C-alpha cells in the first residue's frame, strides 16, 4: 500500500504526545487509540470529532468540547495512531478502518451521531459517514482531494510507484466525491475564505459533491478558524442536530 508508505507517514502527519488523564481507549489492529468521551444525556445526539493534523484530542478537551456539551450534545473526540496517548504510527489508509472502529467500539446510535472532520480529520469523518448511516456530517477546513495534499510532500517515484498506480490507490480508498455520493444525510461545509493551507476551492468541491450547505467564514485562516468562529460553528452544529 503506497499510501501507507513510511515517507507519507513521516512527511504528511505531524503527531505529538499529550496523554489524557482518563482516556476512552479503543483497541485497533496493532494499536490502542486514546480518545475522550463525554456521553450524551438521554435524548441528546453525540458529536464524533476528528481533529486536524498537528493537533491532539487534548487540545479540545477544555474548550471546544465543553462548548458542544453546553449546546446539548455528547462529545466523542477521536484520536489517531501515534497522536496524544495513542500507540502505533500514523498511516493514511490504515487509519480509515480506525475511524470505523472508534464508532463501532463506542456503541453510539448512528441515528443520534453527528460526525465532524476538521482538516485531515475530514478524510476520516467522511469515510465514517460513507460507511455508517450517521445523522449528519460536518466538514470544517476539509480536504476534497487527499492525493493533492500528499503530492505536495512526496513524489510517486519516492514511493516506488507510478503516478497512475498512486492515483488508482487514491481512487480506491480516498475518493471523496464517491464517498459523499454514498452518504445520504445532511452535510455542513465550514471553511474560511482565506484558508492559506487548504484552499476554499476544496470547500466548494465538497459542497457541490454533497449538495450540502457551504458556509464561508471570515476572518481567520486554516489555523485560526476556531479562534474566531467557535460560537458560529457550535450554533450551526446544534442546528444540524435539531434538524
């Protein structure tokens, strides 16, 4: 699997250690994922959140998670291999199965689950939504084409394959247009218009493919969107939950 090549793991992913005091541990093939879970009250939905690259679950425990809890949602913060307190090493395609394992291990009702994918987390949130009948999907600073992002860091030659072979793998595992077509629920696309890392055109593609609502946000960029827009994001996610 060229997309799980060590060079992609080294150059594309930026894990850091930040153990949790009381993690929600999910066993997966070859690793343990240290997530965080605040169960929903009876009748409430749960937000299953996949964070961005260079971030960890611990970054969200004290600020964003309480904001969603106060809005009437349970929260499950998903962690990746090698990030936070999790064991293992990041691997782009292998972590797709991890996203499903987190959901399945949680025992959450898909009809009461909203999935939120930020930046690289959109890869995993989108995969989950395509494979489980969840209530809603939020893509924040999301990626339309993971292969485009990978090719900014590595070349096919470095991975020991041709461009056509790499494209074929991406089409098999990371086709976001096909995954959004497979998902039948509502989609909310949040993106700053001046995102300097993942351009606004990614949001436009995701919204067009899904038929979802595109919310352009300003001010802010890829790394400061939450500094400016948490109240608006929480309001819109709560509205999605309310239907």
